[in-house]
């Protein structure tokens, strides 16, 4: 099981390889377009960046390629736990 966890210890589990969007939304991440165009769901990854899938074109277009930030509507967790700051 994959786990998305906030810095205050809240967490949601879901299937390995699944989208982070539903879990992130339940944890309080704001969402706008849900298509990677508005950047509303941008979060800082505190731990587990290597457990996330590769950045896609939408994330790269937002300049997130070499940062600790990801769009929760666009990424997935391969396995394990990823800790975020909303």
C-alpha cells in the first residue's frame, strides 16, 4: 500500500501506483482545475520524493522539474510513504 502523509501526521493509504489526488484532497490539499494547469494543488515533498512517479509535462511546464514541489493532481506514489507540506 502507498501512503500519503502530511507534516502533522495525518495520512491516507491507497493502492501502489495510484494517483495522489484523491488522498491529497482528503488531507486538505486545495484543488482547482485537476488537470495540472492552475498549480493550486502544488505541495512540498518533505520525504519520499524517490517514491513518486516521474514528473510529467504539466509539472515541468510549471518549473517544478528540479524542486521539492509536485502537483498532487499529476503524480502517483509507486510504493511506500510520501510526506508532504500543504
